[in-house]
């Protein structure tokens, strides 16, 4: 069976869409031919492994490579038909316009979230507009919709009830290979037993609330009750110029708050190893893979009280995203134990098997002519 894949996420390292797709491809059962399509070269972090698995690639070098939407709508449909693909896997919540009329190949599409409808203010205006205009078309035309969580499936069913029968929850898997930890340069590399936040510096990640709670609590505590340092890791995102400047300037270091930008896997491993509490104050998430990464390592968790974190966070500490006092209480008396973690349940192989099963089911549409619920 030949499966065509929108591989655009794999052109960029370090994003959740890329990690999910890469892990599912690695864990997929043998016997299928994957053809990865992209308007940009596949990043070296993924290319070497996929080369060894015998995956083939088609990289656009024409005028349609200038933008992802041009590639998706004007190059990809022709390639799918030319390569005689049996199934198309849309990894970015998007099908080419008029997909069923133009391509006529059974499709499954990933939806990591429905942010354009439930959390548009956490996106750039352009991104929110794009997904707001295309999500409905994609959901109606896809044969299966792979939801990253039950929370996402519930959101889709609420806004698009007609597609409820197409939804399949396929959680991400996790496999942490041994990495030799390397301490970051400067003062952060000398710290031990600190609180940790990891994530892009942007409003949705809500680092400001924890920072404010930390600073206020530190003022209230006496010298006999010192707070551990707070280490924040993450690259600059959008809409957070003031926070980024505040962190990168080092002005908060006198208060025990340290910033590491663009940490490598080895540095990130060191951060996890030396942290005593992982803080995840996001306002909205499609999933939140760091929850699994921290729980896998036995690190206690403090999470925003949002539906997806309740779904996967187990026995963590929870606080309303913007409740500074609640976050202060967690910082004052942090949880001592990590939530339970079942390695078998969260294995990449376990998740990839479900995708393989779905591929087989929708491939039958082409051979039997069976119609799907719309």
C-alpha cells in the first residue's frame, strides 16, 4: 500500500507537529510505502532516520514551493495522482481545496486542536483566519480525522457535529532515548533542584503568570524559607516582545529567575534531570507533550486547569491559568510525586499501530467503493 504524506512539518525541527508525524512514521508497521511530500527539504534531524526506513521523498522546487498553501493546492494533488497513492495523510489539519473532486484518493487528516474556533486569540491573526476558512472544508472532505486528544475530538464534535463519526483519538507516543546531559553555559548551569518551565515564549504559554506568582511569593517569604530558582527554557515566539526582553536581558536573575534560549536536546535533558517541579501554565494546548516527558522522568507536575491537562495530567497539581494566588500556593507547597506513567500505554509503537489500522480501513474505500459518513 502506498501512503502519500504531507511532510511539511518535517522541514522544521522542534515543533509538535513534526515530532508527532516523525514518531508515527518510525513506529509504523513494515509493508507500507510512504511517499513524503514537502515544499521545503526535510530537516536533517528527521531525514537520516527516514532514509534508513526506506521512505521516499518528493521535494518541490518549482514556483509553488514559495508558500505552503501554494504547494498544497497546486502541486500536491497532481503528485498524489501521479504516484498512484492509495491513501493521503494530511498532517496539518488541511486538505487541498475541492479535494474529493480533484484527487479522489481516500484521506485521513490530523487535527491537533481546533484553535481557530476555541482559542483564536492564541494564534496570529493570519493563522487564525487561514484555519477558520479551511477547517470546515477539510473536516467535511476527510474520510477520517485523527484527533490528538479527546478534548480536540469534543471540540470538533461541538462545532461540526456532522463529522462526529469520522473522529478517531490517536494520542502521541513517547520514547526517550538515553541522552548525555550537558549543563548550559553561565549561571544556569550551576543550579540544582530548580523549578522548570519549557515552551515557546508567547502569550498562550502564559509564563508571565508564574513569573508574577514567583516574584510575589518571594517577597512574602522570610530568609528561612527560600524558593528554589526558576529556570525558563524556550525560543522567542510571537506577541511576547516585552517578556522576551525581560528574560533575555538577565534582569530577573537577581530574583532567582533564569532564562535559556534554544536549548539543545542535551541541555534540555540536563534541565529535566535537575528540576524538582515542572510548571506548565498554558492557557490552551492541543496536547502538551512535556507532560509525558516530565512524568516519564518522575518529575512532579503543576498544570493549568484546562480540559486537555485534566485529560492527560493524572494526579498533578492544578491551578486556573491566570490565578496568581493559586500558582503561589503551588510554588509554596509543590507536589512531591509525579503522576503515574505507563510506558506501554504511551509507547510510539502502540500509537502507530492504531494509525496503521485506520489506514487499512480507509484504503478499503478505494477498493470497495464504500462511502463514508460526511
